[in-house]
C-alpha cells in the first residue's frame, strides 16, 4: 500500500471541518459550471510536460491558474527553484497539481521538478488555501429550480428513481497508524487510522455537498446527523421542492438515496432488507443500488485523479487534511465541468480496504419506500 508523505503539524482533534457546498449560503459568485467553450483560447490542446505535470488539458490548466491568480499575486507569493530561479504562477500551479495528483512524497516531487521539498510543501499549501476560496463555486448545491430539476431528470434517466436529488455515501482517507495510538477515535472498524469523507453525489458524479474532518471510527449516520446539510433539510432549506402525489392524501417529496448505514427518513431512501421481498421491493432495491454505484464511482475517480488521498498519508496535519480533501473534491468537479461527456464506465471502488457500513436499525414508519414503490408500479412519468 502506498504511503503519502504529508507535512506535520497540530494533531489536536476538535476542529471538525464540515463542508456542505461549504454548507453555507455564501460563496455563490460566478457560474457554478465553467465549460471549455467559456475559457479563453478555446480548443482542447494538451499541456504536455509543463513542469512535469502529465497530460493536462491546457485550457483547464489555464483556467485553474486564472482562479488562483489574483489571490496569489495579492499575497506576494515568491518561490524559487534549486538554482535560485523565480517560479512563475504557472510553475507553482503545476507543482501543486503534481503533488496532489501523483501522491508522491514531497522529496520525490521536488527532485523531479528541481525544487526543494519545503518549497513543494509551501506551494501546495498556498494553492490549497487559495483554491479553497476561489474554486468553491464549483462545489455547491443547485441554486435554481431549473438546475434542481435537471439533476432529478438525470437521476431518473440513469436509475428510474423519481424526484431523487442525490446519493449520499462515505469513503475514508487513511493515515499513518504511528500517530495517536492512544486516541482510538481515529481508529476505524478495520483497525486503520482514517478520516471520513461524506459526500452527496449528483447523477454525473459531481459532488454537490461534502463533509470531512470526522474520525474514521464514527458511523455514517452520526456524521450525517451532525452535518449542516441535515440541519438545512430539517429547516426546509434543502430538499423542499416539488412533491409527487400518490393519492389524494399521500405524496412524497425530494430525497436522497443512501445505503444500509443510513437511517430511513422522509427525505432519505434506503434499501429494503430481508430475504422474502416482493418483486416491486426487489426492483426498488435494484434502482437504489444503481444510484449507489454512481457515488462509489465518484469516489473512485476522486482518488485515482488526486492520489494524495488515495494511499496512507504519513504524519498528516489533521487540521490541514480536511482542507486538502475539500480542494481535491473541488478539482474533481472542475475536471467534470470541463468534459464534453462524463465517463461513467469505471469500477465502483478502488479502495484497498472495503468497509462494511454499520447497519442502521430499520425504521419503516415514514412510508417513503412504499410510496416510491407504489409510484413506480404505476409506471408514470416522474413529474406526475
């Protein structure tokens, strides 16, 4: 299993880092998506070996540089290579992207690019700080009714689930077990030290909402209930759009899809359990599984493209790691936003360790599953 070196720092637990599209109502500047056609220069040229960074679309690279440029200049960031030559903004962005995408140690990245490992560390962290602010509009909950309806329509096309706004799932970022041996809260069910990343994923594998920073020992349901997204839903500020009528008296609203580690709620659809299920129940479980695969593929793509969070991080700063994870999620979305067509045909998981969720005690009182089943049995259009 690869080991990813990370600069050390404070290991105090207590600074949890929830992010729900930053889980705030601010930071909505600019368009939520930037397509290739909107980037100066047009075309789909390849960046080649700019400072050693492999095969990156040059328009995408230029766009990332444009995101960080103003803040980078304002902070008078000045870095040099091992020969004392100043590094340009393009050089610094390429170094940071190389570090985040390769997962190689600071020493390996520095040696390959002709810079000191301390310079790699400082550049990468400066990039994370700036991208966290300037790129956040790429990771947000749909802000208009039309965007929300587009998400639901795509989910119906891919899974057959009506009125579905996203699928929620969790993955773990592994950390060196040499740290915090006395603090079992970071030790997960597989006896690994890890940090949780919980995400709500759209039909095109984009992250719509993320929460990270929680210890790996916690269950999916605990992280969900302590997230700002959960509070926003309970306050009718999320998943409060159009409802679908089943009968004159029964209807169901917008919802997320989750696995067995999550509770069944009026806005969270989980699979039926047991062996003696009806055909309609089996059919609904199949649709739920199809939705879950989208989230698992999103996590696979995230970790394959941004390998700094794929292996075991060596001596991570637990206050910085959540911000690194967030920026990787933002970059994940930017890559998708620049694609003409999202590639969905990848494996559902590349985690070296497959975690079984703690099964949440089933509570079928809300009736969401039955109403969705009934609606599907009528074989009507999702908008009806």
